[in-house]
């Protein structure tokens, strides 16, 4: 299959690019290279003759038309987005422009290309979204594909809007779409402004490990390579017009996740142990959703996908990777906003 992957220089997109190429697919990586991107994430596959890169912004419609005409993909996997909730609180504008307007442009470019090609049945527009569109759960229950949308941050609202656009393009124009809504990812190549790499790197450097509020927020954690595998399963075998929730079946309170990482650091990097002495509770994020949990029954039963690692196994691999890959993360610490508390301007 020839895949046009947007956001392929980011965290999850690059995992998709690496996995797709390993499986023998052709990949066109379309990315504008924002602060969150890093072409080092795909350095391992960029010399493959299956790989090509287009630096392009999904807000630029004409450029998208050009890329579709040049590369003629069999499917689009749309991951390009502004993705950090804290940044969306301080500056929601970019989230509206990229996540909503950008998705609109990509849908229109894909629709034009698909119509000109005679509406091939096999074409797919796969929109990659988040479980955050469903809002916040209490202590019980899980998100299913039927859970009503109830986004509560500028980030999740912009993703929810893009999901609605994708469904509308299917209903109105017949564009062959599939959607996925996934829980929190972690793993190698995660930009060091997100919780898991922040904890690992602050523990490594003996710096305070910030935990929002009392650390009681619950997330359902998924190893990024398992997510990439799920996405490649859905784009090839997902039912037309359908959405699939993807979760790791690994719920954890933030404080427990942080303590697990600290214990792994004690074992793998004993200098500085016990690392949990660095845990520092800080003011909570405004509108911080209490709990997310995914019911992954549909993807498990229809497509036979399930995660390959437990949270403990995935975290162990992740900590090892950060300890072994300083050359990857060191330069990123100098990027704008990294290491600072963001999301306080509400
Ligand atoms: N990280 C998670 O836990 C998670 C969970 C569920 C869903 N998602 C979704 O998965 C997707 C990827 O998330 P991620 O964590 O890899 O994000 P990321 O921030 O690591 O990567 C996003 C990529 O998109 C690119 N990009 C941003 N704006 C662009 C634009 N206007 N034009 C072209 N490229 C642009 C960036 O340069 C970057 O390479 C997002 O759509 C996100 O909403 C993420």
C-alpha cells in the first residue's frame, strides 16, 4: 500500500512510518516540522526506497493538492496536529488552525483526488484522534464508540471538531473514511514536554518531578508501537465509515505511573535513588479531566488487535530507551517551552 502519513515526524506518526516501512508499505511522510517534530525519529528508515518526505503545512491547500497529484496514495493516515493540552490552554489559535482548518483542507484535497481518480473503493482516509473528545469519566465506566462527545479543553474540542468533519465528509460526499480514538501513548521518541519523558529526564537530572494536583487523574496508557500496529490494522481492515477506540487496558493514576517510573529508574540508574523523593505536587491544570478509560472491545473482536505489552513492560522499554538515547533527547531540551510550566494562562 502507498500511505500518505501526515505528522510523520512527530511521536506517533513516526512510529507509524517506521512500522509501515518494516511491513513493506510505501510511505510519503508529510510534515511541516513544528517545534514537536524531529526527523531523527525516522532516521532509521529515511534511506529506504519505500520512504519519501514532503515538508508541507496542512493549512496550505494548494500544496496538498500538489502532493496528492504527485504521489497518488492508496490511503491517508492523518496524524498531523497540535497535540499538547497545556499549550492549547495558553494559545488555542494554532489548535483551531491546524486541527480544524488543516483537517478540512486535507479532506478537501483527498476528496478532489479521490473523485478525479474515479472514486476507487479501496481508498481510505484514516483520521487519528483521541479519547479526550469524550470528556471525563467518574470512577466507573469506559468510553465506547457510542459515548457522546464532551470535549473540555481547546485541544480536545479541536480534535472533536475534526472528527465531526471527517464523519460529515463520509456521509455527505461518500469519502471512504475510518476513524480511531486512542488513549494516552508513551514510548520511545516521545517529545520531552509530555509526562512520561519529563519524569524520566527529571529523575535522571535530579530535578523536581512535577505532578499536577494530587496526581489522582487516571489515564489508560498505550505503548506507542502497539498504537502504530493498531492503526495499520485499521487502515487496512477497518470497516468503512466506522470508528474504533484503541486502548492499552492499562489504567493508572498519574501518581502511580510516576512512582513506577521512579522505581524503574532506581533499578536502571541507581545513582540518585530513591528517585521518588523528587516528586513535587504542583497546581493542577485548569479543567483537568479526572479519568479516561477505553473499552477496546470493537477493535479486539472485529479486527483481532490487542496490545502486546503491559504498562510495566512498556515503561521498562521506554526508560531503557531514554537512558540509551541521550543524543536524541538532549538537543530537544533547548526547544521553546520545554522544561517550563505551560498551561497556566487560563
Ligand atoms: N500523544 C498521544 O497520547 C495521543 C493520543 C491519542 C491521539 N493522539 C493524536 O495522534 C496524533 C499524533 O500525536 P503525537 O503525539 O504524535 O503528536 P506530535 O505533537 O508528537 O506530532 C505532531 C506532528 O504533526 C506535525 N504538524 C503539526 N502541525 C502541522 C501542520 N499544520 N501541517 C503539517 N504538519 C503539522 C508536527 O510537525 C509533528 O511532527 C495527533 O493527531 C493527536 O491528536 C495522540
